[in-house]
C-alpha cells in the first residue's frame, strides 16, 4: 500500500537520534530559545519580517483571527470570505469570533479562489477580510486578488499550510496577504509532528500574536512595550506578569517543535524540489488520459505540490478510479471537502438563517480525490501510480 505519508519526518532515524540527544541535554523543554531560532530561520526562508510559532497550524489560524479581533481590525458580524474547499479549522475561528463566514467558490481549473469568484461575491456581499486557502500547492490569480483587496480595503489572509515553496508572479505563496499560516503536521512539506506558524510583516500584528499565543499576557514583548501596556492599564509591576491584557489562549509550542523545525528546514529545498518532480511526472500521464480533468498551473512559476488531486466530470469515472486506486494506494477526499455541506457549517447556517451554494466546490468534492505525493516516494511507487493513471 502506497501511503499518503511514509515517515514522521525527513531522514527519520537520524532525526530521532538527534532529537533524543537534544532532549537528554536540555534543561528546559517548554517554549524557549529553540522556538525563537526556528521563528527567525523560517522568517528568513519565507522572506517575511516576523514569524510566530504555534503548537499546530489550526492554532495558528485561531490566533491570527483572534489577534485581528483584539486589534479591532475585525469586529463582530464583519463578513469574512473563505475558500469553499479548505480545512475545517480555517473556518471555525471565524465562527468562534462571531464573524459572518462567507464561502467563496473555487475554480475547477486550479481548485482555488480566483479574481472572478471574488468579484462575483463582492457584487452582493461586502467583505471585510478574505481568508483564502492555497490548496494542495496551487493558487488562483492571487496577484490580482491582492490588487482587488487593496482597492476595496479588504484584509487578505492566506492559509498556506499546503503550499510551502510554491511561487506565482515571482513571489512565494504566503507573501501576498497581511499574514499567512503554515502547518508542520506529519505529512506536510515540513513535519515537526505537530506545529504551525504565522508570518507577517506587520509589527503590531506580530506583537498581538505573541500575546494571544500565551494567555493574552505581555511578558513575551520587549520591555518598553510591556511598560506601555502597564502604564496604560495602571498595573503595578508586582502583578504585571500575571496581567491578561487581551483575549488569548495557550497555543504555545515546545522546544521539541523548535528543534525539529530547525532540523527539517535544512532539507526544505530538497523536499520541495522532489515534490515538484513527482508532480510533473504525474501531470504528463494525466494530460494523456481524457478521463481526468486537468489542473491548469500555467499561471504559476513553481508548484510545490502537497498531494495530487484527481478530478472527474461524472460519477462513473470517479467510482472507477476510486476503486482502482483503493486496492494499492491510500486516497482521501479533497482536503476537508465542501465546507458548506459539513455538519458544523450547516448548523451555523441554520442558526443564522443563511443559505450558501458553491457549485464548483460541491462537484469537486463529489467527483474528486487525491493520492500521495511526498518526497519519499520510490521510483517503483511513482511508476505504479503512473500505471494506474494510464488505465482507461
């Protein structure tokens, strides 16, 4: 059976040996210096000013939305768009913050929101923010989306958990919005077992993210910034470390996350290059088989594919290939499926007397699945997958 993921992290045996040695020598394993080092290294890698490490990508999403609410950049009942196919915890923080969550349909050409989808929604619904997902390493015309958001003063956010290393218009995905989130869960491009990151160039947001990550207190901020808050709220110094200034959580990572992040980041370029090579090999075969709908990446500079999606125009073809692949390959629905049909979102719509329909996303969920693309696939496994793709 070809699995979606082959190991816990890159070069697992050696990495585990290094991790054991690190744990044995460490005096402290709660969040500390290694986490800071990984944040700095990841900022350099991604090309953004600031990065904040969390215990998961889902926590990164939650902290980002809460931070924007705390900063009053988002207020209750503001309308926030999201990709109609995404992961549940891209949407749940919007609902938890009592924001109006508006699904935006995607294009079957590349599985992502494009400028046409966005403008169609904006004709009837003024959005305060757009939290789009760069799905499976792909993107829509996010450069045009950025321009639309700038013109209409919409806060653009990117969930880039599945697209580390992809480029469009000469820029890395995750660098188009005010902030972007990343996941280091097992099976993602970089694995720290669990872990996530928010990247931004905005210093005010960076400070708030650090407070939201740890209970809403200010002790991670620079001393002069702590002084400003202490004076603002007239807090005696004795109580300062246990003063909670904003709504927050405990979303802190451990030093294990920081250590693993630094180790795996050294191999990021090699991992991403291999995923791209695999993607190209699958793509050649798929283009030759009319049973599949082809993903268009002609507008992208580089595709760092997470897993390869197979899309079909009808149920018989979908069932045929699903049955064929399931014999020897681990497959699954496209990411978190069509969010509008998920029970939690149906309940949300009922409570608010809302109704949304995104027909393209719905069809992709009905007639699509994805199969593994990871950097540890062997030549024999790649050939086996290609052989399945040639079946007619």
